[in-house]
C-alpha cells in the first residue's frame, strides 16, 4: 500500500510539472471551441467523480468515527457538531455543484458573449448578510453549549481529580475524604513526590495519587489540569472532553460519565471498530486489541508524544468506591 501511494504521488508530481511547463508554451495559443468543450466535459465528469467519492467515503469510512458520547455533556457537543456539519455539507454541496455546473454550461462556445456585472448591491447583500446571520447563530449556539458544559457550579458532590502532565506520561491525584486537593507546585517535586504536592498543606494528606484513572458512572467529575514542562492537551475523545495543560497555571474541565467501560465495549459501533482493528492486527501477527477509554495528549509535545496515554476505567459507583478505598494516600506513600 505504501509503495502504491508513492507511485501515485510520483505520477501526480509528474503531471503537475508537465502542466507547469506547458503554461510557458501557451503564448500566442488560442483555445478552440473543441478545447473549451473538452475542458467543460472533463470538469463535469470530475464533478460527478467528486460527489461519488464523497458519498462512497461517507459509506465506507463511517466506521472510523467515534461511537456515541460516553458522557452526558458530550451529547450536547455531538449535537453542536452535527448541526455544524449539516450546515457545512449543505453549503459545500451547493457551491461545488454550481462550480462544476457553470464550468460546463458556460464553457467557451463560438458566438457566445460573456455578460459582466460591474456590481450588484442585491448580490452583495445576500452573500454578506446570510453567512453573517448563520455564523452568528452558530457561534451563539456554540457558546451556549460551551458554557453549559464548563459550568460545574451547581454540581452535587462532584469528584475532584487533578491530572498532571509531563513528558511523556500522565499522573492523577484524587481529592481525599475532604474532597479538596492540597496545594502543589513544581518546586516541591522530590523523590517519590513526583507531582510536587505540598505536604505542609493538611488538605494534601488524604489525596490519592495514581497512574490509572477510575471514574464512577453518573457522578460529575471536575478535572484540574497542570503541566510540569511544556504545553500538553488532555484529550478524552469518548467523553468529548479536551483541555490544555499549561505550565504555571491550573485549567479545568468537567463531565459526567454515562457509560461504563463494559457498556461501551458492548456498543455496536465499538464492536465493529474493534473487529476492524483486530483484523489488521491478526494479519500482522499481533495480539488482539480490547477497547479501553484513554486519556491522550493532543498537542505535539515531543518525540514520545504518541505514547503519552493513560487508561480510563468507568465503573459503577460502588466498584469505584471499593477501588479508591484500597489505594494509598500520598501521606502513606511519602512517609
């Protein structure tokens, strides 16, 4: 497949160079009606191919899209995405059709004269006001979704977790029984205190550090993000959540998981996606893949950026509480 790609790339480059060279030989050459007719037909044929390829891509590759959102807030994000894509595809379908249609219909024909518009206030008003109104509505809708998703002020008994980014791994810290994280600073990093937790702060004593995220289904999670070194981006695609991790400051994002890991594994789209992945892995002689939620870095943060991920396990709250109660606090670890 790679070899075929390089062959096609070489052909495209060769055709492009040939066309560029041909331009320099066009001085004094006048296109005939046959030339114009041929180019018009080719444009129309390419338009049909273009739309056929687009429809085929939607049908063939929809399996690579994410399954339904695994968080309640993500449903609103998905709705915003669908509305945006419908608008984009609607405009794209019309404008591209007109481009190919006009190139064919108004190709050069002997005796036909072009009609030029010096200006048209009506057209200017239409293509200025209509897009402005549509985009303003879309922006306002997007702001409404963003504000609702980001607002955690009315959360009842939220779970507070700090996510700490550094080249090239993630660490997490759960607020303990007081549900309040202790202070932390990069200057406090020493030995096994790899997150720089301030051990003079009494709120730190019951905090629980971990290298794996466990989340309870149906309970709102408030994430506090920090970075030790460079700009990272905490990305949890199945929950439709992403937030930059900025050195020197704390950023925040929240969502409420709506599906456990086991429930997502039973999702039809997830099953189809995993089957496709395992088919490829089997051909390579690799072990089969099992779906897991992941925390990824969505910023190119260095040479091992691709490997910066943390497993996320969503479970029922009773299972989560049992897991959390069996973890050691940072005070127990540092002592």
